[in-house]
C-alpha cells in the first residue's frame, strides 16, 4: 500500500487514479477537463482548480483531506447529507477502442426513468444495441436497487464494472 | 436542449437546438432509443460527414427526417402521456443541478464527439 503522505499532490492523484482503475482519459471525462490537464496535474506542471477538488476527491473515492494531505483529518465535522433529490446520477460506459458514453441524470429524473423502464427501453432498441457485452452489462444492473440505495442515503460510486470489453461506472455527485 | 457535434477531421464543431419536450414525444423517444444502437451511430456519422462537407449550418431536419418520425409514429409509445409529462417536469425542474454537466456525451476513439446539454 502506497504511503499517501509521502507523495506530492500530483503523485497522489496518479496513485489514487490507478487504485480506482481509471485511465487519465477516463478521469478527464469524469472531471470534464482534457486528458492533458490530468497529465499536467500528475506531473506537477499545474494544480486542479480549487472548485474542482470536491469532484476530483469524489472521482478518486477519497475525502478532500486525503487528496490534499495524504491523510484523513483526525477530527471531522459532520456535513449534512444531501437529499437524493439534489443528486446527479452519473453513468460512464466505455467500450475500449470504440467509444465512451457518459450520461448524467438528475436523480429525480433517473428514478422516473427506472420506474417507467425507460433505461431498458433506451439501451435495447430493436435488438440493435451498442454492443452485446455493453447491453449485457447494462441489463445485469439492478436499477431499482440503485434507486433504493440512493434513497437510503448511499452516495459515491455505486457500480464499477471493469473488464476487457467494457468499463461501466455509476456514481452520484 | 443544445446539441454540439465536433468533427476531429475539420477540427470544428456545430451546434443546434432542439425543444427538450421533443425527447418525450413518441418520435423523440424512439429516435433516442435508436440513436443508442451502433448502426445508428454509424449512420449518423456518415450523414454528418456529408452535411459537414456541403453545408455551413446544421439544423434538426438534417438529423431527423420525416421518414424517421413517421416510422416512430407507427410504433407503440414506451410510456404514457402522463408519464412523459412527469419525466419532462422532473428534468426541467432539476436543470439547475447540472452545473455545466452534459446530459449526454459521446466520444469515439476517432475523436468524434457529441454533447447534449439541457
């Protein structure tokens, strides 16, 4: 296990990104920046914008404290949890060497889309799908369980599929 | 709803607007589902390549033909009118949460990009 405290911010971003199984391109897409920007962060040529830190920490699955200092704060302050209605459900699907698709839906809308089976409808049109592996992965997901998890207060990364033919992640922000 | 398409070969992008309500029409929902297919993506890319070479401006008619709409109209609606109204209202009312995030984005390895913002 890497000692995060001994690393520079750029090295820490790189180590955490790899721990999450993300490429620079994948992280850049999640952050809505260019892959070059991520490369510059990791090579200490620039720093992420301060306003981007909450999202970066979320993408890397750590707290802002851990991202910036390499250690979680000893004493933490309880931050009121955001209501599910204030969350965005983010989905990233990547077919390596082909295409990367990101979908960002307000939770309230996502809940309706699940309730009315619109996700299954959209991802399975006329049997002419994105690719069999992708459709299988999307169909294997229990969207109702995802809705329940979010409604019960679970946030952050909810789904993480990573194999040779598909990468699929669902998380909340 | 703003749709922006970037062509890496031209190193330029084109933008056009579509009423968000179109997504919840029968035609809109079937076309959305169709656009998720690999074949449709290739068809659109081909169609766009032609448009890019021949036109300065892009409009909805370039992407959605009368035949597309007529074909969709013959199919069953995936949700009821009431459900469509609920979904449309949910999307409109929570637009402020997006903070610049696109509703949808696609990037192919060739550098072709599509981005849809509310």
